[in-house]
C-alpha cells in the first residue's frame, strides 16, 4: 500500500488552506503531522479521506487516483478510516451498535461478523465490559478508544487520526496513546495530526512539519524534532520546548 499526494491545493472561499502539499506514506509507516494551529493538518487529513474535495493536484492510493470526481467516496472510506478529536458516538445506541452500524450499513458486512470483530477489538483495548453500555456511561478516554475501534472494525488499510487527544483531560491522554502505540507496533499504516511531540518522537516513522499550508520540513523524528534544519521548524520547536511539551 502506498499513499501519494502531489501538489494538493484546497481553499475555502478566499482562505487558501493547502498550498501545494506533496506527501508519501508507505505501507506500515506512521507519519505524524505537526505544526501550529491552523496550518492545515486537519484539512489535509479530511482531503485524504475525501471528506473534502481538493481543488487541484492528485491523491493516489496504490497508484490509482482517488481524488477524481468519478470516485465513490464510500468505497475509499472503507480503505481509509478516520478518527476525529470529537468522538461522534451516537448517544442513543450502545457501544456495540455504534461500532457495527457503519460496517453493516455501508460495507455490507454481515451483522454476526461485524459484532464478533467489534467485540474482539473492544476486549483487546480494555473495553470488553462496555459492549452494552451507552456512550454517556463511558469516560472521555473510553469513548475515544471506542471511536478508534469503530474505525478498525472495517479493517482499513490506512488510519487517519486528527488530534484525537486534544479533547481529553490530561490523565486520559495516556490510555488513548497506548492504543495508537499498539497499532503502530502491529504495523498499521497511520497518518496522525498531533500536538503530542514526545509521542511523535517515540512512535513516528516520519514527522512532517506543516506551516501555512505547506510542508516546511519532513524526515525521521530524530532529525525533525532533534535537529531541524529549517528556521521556521526551529522556532516552532523552541516554543514547544519552552511549554514543556517535548521532554
């Protein structure tokens, strides 16, 4: 599996958010997108999942362009899952129903198969006793873990994660990051936008620093986070270190 973005542009009215993004993600890589708020990280993830259509450029998956107007987004989303910072769980449905609704309705997976997969994943990530609970009975960390499991039920080839810890209390961040760490160790291809610099340093195959809709610097975590070459990256990381977010 290979994901390729070439000269990707996206505007919202007069706001030019992505200004020519080039990005390669190989099979089993974990690519961490970092950068200041408003730099385009979330928009970039949403274009990969086709939640936002790009204005120009191309996005390819295994060499096939998926950004064209004739592509069925639902088919692509079965291959590229996404998890947001808001959990987006239906409050009137049990955890199990939340996790299996999409695979059953959108992907046509038999109910028994979807439920067995969901229950297995819930048990794997410490939520086996929450199958019949409703979301408001779960902590924020448990809800976010459930949202991650929901994205995994359909066996995506790529998982996109958009600042999934930013809405959590600090003591709940670790339990969610442990799930991502396990997925990385198992070889799942992931692209995640994050402000957790220490986590990016420890888990990422590659770190990509974005600013003002452009890729400013990209490379191994030891280089981008330890010895950045671009002045803009250096200034950003200096503020991160001052704030105690990269120890």
